[in-house]
C-alpha cells in the first residue's frame, strides 16, 4: 500500500475567540471499497479547513452551526480535477458521504471535547 501524505491546511477567515464552537470530522477515504485513509479534521465553526492528499484529493469543509443543533456542512471535494460541492444539514454523530467515481469520503461530525485537545 502506498504511503499517503496528508497535509492539513487551516484557512482562517477572521478573528478566532474562545467562544467559537469547534467540530471534529472523523473521516474515511474509500477507493474501490477499500479504506485507504482515516484523517481527522478539526474545524472552527464558520471557518474553512482544507485537506490535501498527494495533490490528487482536495477537500474543503465549512461547518456552520444552526439553532436546531444541527450543522450545515458546505464542502468542495476535488479528485483528479473533478469537483463536487455538496451542502448537507447534519446532526452531530450522523454519518454522511460524498464522492466522485470510485472514491467516497465517509464522515461523522462531532463537537470537540476535552479528549480531543
């Protein structure tokens, strides 16, 4: 199995204070029904986080909490220059998936806890 180089880039779009909610995306990258990686992304509410893998995969996430407790997830997923941009309303702990071709990214979102720090 090829070694996967994962580079996490966090793009900050404003002042960050201690009151901001922080979400953790537990992910699996699945190609041809095989899990090839399990990155964990930490995202500040209202800020974009980007995951880049070997210049082949790029995933940008924006998590916006709602009054109902659900999180609106806006994503841009690019694989080999093909892009999808889903927007999904997700409850904490709920699994959601997105993909292109034979590649699927499965994610579960949760709020950051003291154990994550």
